[in-house]
C-alpha cells in the first residue's frame, strides 16, 4: 500500500521438513586403469531440487573436472589421467542453499588399487633330501590371493596378509630318483576386488634327492696268495663309491666288482675289513658306507715223508708211511 493505491496479493509457499538429506553414495573401490565410475548421489527433505546441491571434485586433482554432468545425481565421473593413478579420489556433494536444517556435505571416496603383484622372496633354488619339507616365502601386494601350480598341476591358492607376506608349505616330499618340483605363480587378485588382478608367470624350483645306498657284499674267506673279486653295489642318490681297506692291500678300481689283492698286513692279521663308501651325492643327502670282512687262511701244505727202499719179498711186511699236512 502507498499513496498510489494497493497492489494485488503475492504469496510464497514455504515447505517445512523434519530434516535435509544429502548423500554422495557409497564409497567405491576400482583397479588401476579404470577410467570412470558411476556416481549415485541422493537428496531429500528440505533439499529437493537440483539448484540446492552441487558435486565438487577433490581439489588435489584440480583443475581436472571429471564430473560429466554436475546437475545430475546419477552422473558419471572420469578419473584423472584416465584412471592411471593410485590412492584415493574424493568426490563431495554439498548443499548450495542454507535451509535452516542440520545438514552437512557428504563425501564419497574412490579407492584406486594398484595392479597387484607377487614374487618368491628367495632367489636360490632349494635342495632337500627325500622325506623332508621346505617353506617358500612369497611377498607381494597386501590382502590378496595368489594362485599357483605345482609341476603344472591343479590350481592352489595362498592368501597374503596385510603386510603382503605368505608362505607355501611343500609338505613332506618323498622320491626314488632326483626330482624337481616347480612351483609357479599364475595369478594374483585382491580379496576385496577379485576383478582387480594380474597374470603372473614366476617359478621356483625345489629339488628333492633320494638317499644314497651302498652294499659292500657278503663276508668271505680266501686262501693266502689269492685275490678276491668284490660283490659291492651302490644306488639311490650315489653316483659313485670308493673302496677302502683296514690293511695294506690294493683294489684294482672303485667299481663294485673291483679285485682286491691282500697285502702283508692283511696276511699277518688273518683278516681285513673292506669298506665301500658312497661319494657325497649332489644335494643335501650325506654319504653312506658298508663293510665286509675277508678272512685269510694260509695255503695248505703236505709232506709225504722220506723216500724208502725195501727188499722184495714173497710175504712183504706193511710199509708205514710218514706223511704230514700243515
């Protein structure tokens, strides 16, 4: 109203709500190289139109503006550097008008995981003796699952802890001949995001050796002046073996069927102990030995006695011989 008259009435509608609701949506976890994600914002209560809120990008990446359409709640966000980053990107949605309700901005975090990787902590192949076991330390990306094979067999898995450590236990390995067990890492993926993985091709070898075996043969008896052909054998992890004597005789070689010629000490003692020892085989298995005894008997001697002369007789008397043996 003024001196010129009165205007028509004008009204303003005021909406009263119990609260003001605003949400940037749930946090997301993606893999390195993911170029974009879908945003899922929501509003409610006193915030009820597109002019009442704004999407805001983390200022760390400014001036990057990856929000495709900042006026749409369910819009798309293009990650910086086409997603070739790691760490966290924060996206906020906040009210643009004061509505008198206790409302605050909301933040959504995009966790960008690096490409996972794992390898064997050791570089030197492991060698063990049959009947033993080994531990293979694995180090890599924390909180992941590693897939591996043994000699190209079925897939097995190992979980790396929050420090990125894990151990493959071989269990007891028993072999009859020298055998290589090749452990190959083939894949690694995050426990929380199995689609974020990488293909691996890393291997580690555990070589298992059999025990060495050796046999010197049975005990035997020979006469003085004779030689003896040995009846030894070796096998398992032993590639060769060596003959030794407690006396001073000689061997023709170190072959299992070597010929032994007794020496003077052997003859004096009346016996000799012969030992067949495996050469220490390649790997951790120790050498073994076996013994046999040759008893030496003196050669027998005989004596028929002195020559005799007797007279011819129709009724001869018995002749007494004086033979002897030694």
